[in-house]
């Protein structure tokens, strides 16, 4: 019922906006009323199906200009030309305000993706978590707000089911490889460990021959420890005890050990500020984390056009008339 009421509300606002767009006289009167009421002389926004955020923008602008709209519609110069146009009641305005607040996080996310120069796949799971958190139902929510939140959460859940382990793991790994989000605070400790172990496994999969050679070298090094000591030179035999020299043999580490230590070190370095450039960070830290840097480059951090196509290609809820989808 709540989503249906929202559709009805959007339809009513749409009629008002269409009237002012089609009538130059009405538009002129509206501008006079805006100046008289000291409101911004903004034009009303018409929503269109091909623009994901147009319904949000239409409602927000209408609420901003509702006093001028009401005054213009009651003006004698245009009142006689009005047919089937009714302004919103106080209750309708309250519902519209609530809907705008619910949809604001979606507006913020899509605005971010539209302006951010380096949005990557690594942002998907943090964005999903942030939006779902904002959709938690509170005891003060109206029936309409609860229904709209429920519809959005249901759609997100269906598009990102936990049962799709391959997709979820892929997204989590990309997030872990982003120094801004590598702490993965929205996951449980056990899941975080699984994600970083997956990074280790992925690196070793990319270097099968090197991993085998490293293991063999490690075995050879360990077996050499059991070999009899080499014959010493006479001078060493003579002065060896009087002038002992400490010798150290660097421990030979397997590729697996080196990668595990590299991942652990990566986890411990400070998290990058969210407004910073992760690609620049990796370029600077490539020598410190060579295997992770290589894996990060292979994960195809997608450019903005690809991300927007993936994220905004279909509507969350058709009744909302807002095209927004998480992947």
C-alpha cells in the first residue's frame, strides 16, 4: 500500500509540474510568486523514466517551491485554465518529505558515482552496506516509509544473494585490495580472514611454477642442514676457536610464506583516507607489496562508465520510477 501511495503521490506532483512546463503564462506567474515569497527562482523538475534520479529531484524541487506553486495555482490569471490539478495536502507533503529522506542515500550514492573520478568495483560492497543500514526501519517510520524501505531492501537482497558465493567473494576481494576499505568493518572477523586467505590463494594460483620451485628450494635448504660440515682450512683449524666468527645463513622462505607475510603487513598498515586515490597508493607501495599490487592490477578496477552501467542499468522498484541497481 505504501509504494502504491507513493506512485499516486508522484502522479499528482507530475501533473502539477507538467502544467507549469506547458503553460508559459503559468510559468511566468510562478516566477512572480517565487520572487514575492523570496524563494529561489528554480524551475520545477519533470521526472522521466530514463533518468534514474528524476523522481527524487522532482519531489525535492516541488517541496522547495510548494508555497509558490500553491500561490500560483490560486492566481486568478491561471486558475480558470486548471483542470484535474490538485495541490498536495499537508499529509501528502509530510509523506513526500519522508520519501525524499528515504531516497536521499540513493541520491548521494549515484551523485558520488557520477562525480568521482576513480570509482571502482571495490566500492560496491561498502555502498551496499551503507545503503542497507540507512534502510533499517525505525519505530517512528510511517507505513509508506516502511513499505518503501522494505521494497528497496528486498530488491538489494535479491540482486546480491548471499547464496551467490562467487560474486560475493569477488566483490569482497576487490574491497580488501582497496587500501581505503581494507579493514572490511562490515564483515565479521571470520569472514574477513576468509577474504584475505582467498587473496593469498589467488596469488599462489597466479604463480604455480614459482610456488613449486620455492617449495623445492626450501626443501633443499632444509636438507643441507643435515649434511656433514665442510673441511676447514688449516688457518681456520688453528685460530678458529680463538677468533670465532658468527656466520648467519638467511632462512629460505617459500613463496607461500612470503605472500602470507606480505598480506599480514598490508593488513597492518594504516587505512588510506576515503577521499584519497587508491591507484596512486598502489603505485607508491608496489615495491613493498609486489604480489598484492600485481593481483590488484589483475582485478580490473573498472572505470566510471563501466561501473555506472553495472550499477544503474535497471530500477530497484518499478513503482518508485527511480533507476538504481547495485550491480
